[in-house]
């Protein structure tokens, strides 16, 4: 049936069992990762991201600042702050927030030259979409 006697049958069965175990292990790993991703509580990243952006915007001329979550890290994108001294002040502001315990997640600050938002025309149903265009990253700092 397998051509070559009992030794080739044994080798074929061992290979089949190994492949099945590998496939089950890979599937199990992905199932756990999907579960962890779906069950992760993003509310603390949101609270800290909002707090950081509000604090940045309250410090004088209001630069556009937006946050996005990550596992244990909050990324804050700051636009139109091109002066390195002004960027340093924002970095110091966030470092002070971390020192006082207002923020305990890692914070990734990204300074961009300007925000580029591209809107598409409305479709037949009156809906429009938008996406970010190519933005020039000036500086990145992680605290």
C-alpha cells in the first residue's frame, strides 16, 4: 500500500503525526493571540492618550495632536511643531506627567511637519472617506 514494507509505513505515520501536532500547535498559538487581543482592555491607553493630548493642547498655541493605542504604549502624533526647542518642551511636559504618575504607559511622541488628510469625494450614497497622506516625520522620542 505504501510501497516498501513496514519501515516506510512507520516513517510515514511518524511524519503524519508530527505534521498534525505542528499544525495543532500553530493553530493553538493563533487562537490564544486572537483571544488576548480581543480581551485586552484598551481603556487605560485611551485615558492616558486623551490626557496627554489635552495637556499638550493647553500649553499655548494649540498644535494638532492625536493619540493611538498599542499594547502598553500610547503613540502621540504632534503636528506643526517644527522648532526643536518647542518639541523639547512637549517632551519635558510628558516626562513630568510620567514622573508624577499621571501616565504610566510607555509614550511614543512623533513630531510631524504638518498633518495631511486626503478626503475622497462623496459617493452615490453621499458618503465620503479619508486617509492620511505622506507626512514628514521630524522627530520621534520614546519615554
